[in-house]
C-alpha cells in the first residue's frame, strides 16, 4: 500500500511539475472579444460605436535552450473581425476582417517555473478587407482589400496545468502602414486567452 501511494504521488508530481521537462513544440488556440467602444464628438455631432473579436493560432518550435530560457520559432496567424457604426447627418456602417502572418522568434524565460512569461517579435504581412455603407440622401456602398508589410511584437504568460497543456494569455501589436484596417494610426492590437498544447 505504501509503495503504491508513493508511486501515485511521484506520478502526480512529475505530471504537474513537468515544465522543467521542456517539450519541443507547442500549438496555441487563443480567442478574444472586445467590449463595444462608444465615441461622441461635438462638431459636428457624431456618435460612433465599434466592436471587434479575434482568433490567434500559433505554432512554436524550440530552437535553443539554456538556464536563462528557451528560444523558439514563433509562427502566428491572427484574424480579427470588426464592425462600426456612426450617426451624424447620415448613418455610416462599416466593418471588415483583418489577417496577420508574422513569423519570428519567441523568448520564454524562467524555464523551471510553472508560470512562464515570454516575448515575441516577427515580420510578415497583413491583409485588410473593409466594407462601407453610407445612408443619407443617397445610398453609397463600397468594399476593398489591401495588404501591408507588418511588424508584430508582444508578450504573454504560459501557466502550465499539466505537462502537455498550459493556459495562455497574450497581447500582440501588429504595426502596419498608417490608415489600414479601419484605424487612423498604425497599430492593430489583438488580445487573446486560450490553451497551448505542448508535444515533442
């Protein structure tokens, strides 16, 4: 009985504490939903609302390892959908879907810890599609798709639940040329929470 109990205890410890036994690959599925944003301007009077949601799929492969941390290949695909509406002298409805592919590297520190912070950076391309419907005296409708070089960077946390599974939360900023994807600036921020699967 004592030997059986000890064997079970050792198995549980190994299963839970196995961030120290690093896996070579990981695949993460993260989702994010963003609360509606409401903006009001006075001159002219305009009320604007927007809402968006995102999905991030990431593959990682360990390239090098040391006591300080692990260096991994990082291959993310992020997709975000957005919708917005503004009311002034007329009604303007817009929306679209943006996709970002920025392969690069990930640096994960504290390799022996259950909680592992990491930073990522990559370079790739962004694809932006947008539609616009304007209703005033006339009805005007348009739709277009465009692409831009993108630099992606960010960071996150892996919380290891068991050897092959962790809870992951991260934030990435994809920086494009100005004016793409329905934003006036260059930044497209995607926040996600989900699961990461670790395997050899």
